[in-house]
């Protein structure tokens, strides 16, 4: 039976685009103990997208990685807002300018109507940075966080 009151999950990406993003996350994590996630919703309920990203980071319990090396890409598609939020372990090793440059790369992709290309690029760049700061160790590494895209409202 169809429930007419149930909201359908917004489709911001095609199936192929979703696969490309998830594949980028998986590739980025192959050479590091770091973790990358992406959260996508229609509207940002905060004035500053970084505040919303921090809230989502906490709700997804991304701070529970052993080395505090989780990174969240936050996108509010209809509001055209985004943020990259990094846990203290990786933020302390890179600094604010590094993360601001990732935001600028994604903004450039959105402005050129090619957000998926820039999202994938940023994920892979973050993966390289994570691999330098937190190299993969086959004996101890495990995938601490899911690689799927998380969708909000």
C-alpha cells in the first residue's frame, strides 16, 4: 500500500553519480586509516554551513574514530551551501587553509554545473592527505565508518 504522507528521499544525484562518489570514498580510504563521509540535504538549517556540518559530524558519531581522523563533506543543495568538517586529528595536521581550499574547489565545480566532478576530486585529494598523515596499516586498519552517502531532508 502506498503511503501518500511519506516523503521521498530527494534525488540530488543519479545512480551513476552516487556510485562515482562512493567509489571515490572507497578509493580514498584504501591507503589510509582515515575516514571520509558525505552528507547531503536540501536546506541548511543554520546560517553557517560549518555549524550544521559540525552538528551532523556529531550525530553520525564521526568523532569515534580511533585516531580522530574523520572528514565530513556537507552539502545543502537548494541553499547552495557546503562545508568540509575535519576531526581534530587531521585538522591539527593540515590547518584551516587546507580545508578552505577544498571548499573552494567544490564551489568551483558547483559554479561550473559539475558538482560531482569536484566532489570526487576533493574526496580523492582528502584521501591523499589522510594517507600521508594516517598511512594504512593492514594489521590494525578497519573501515570505522560506512562509505555510503547520507541523505537528510
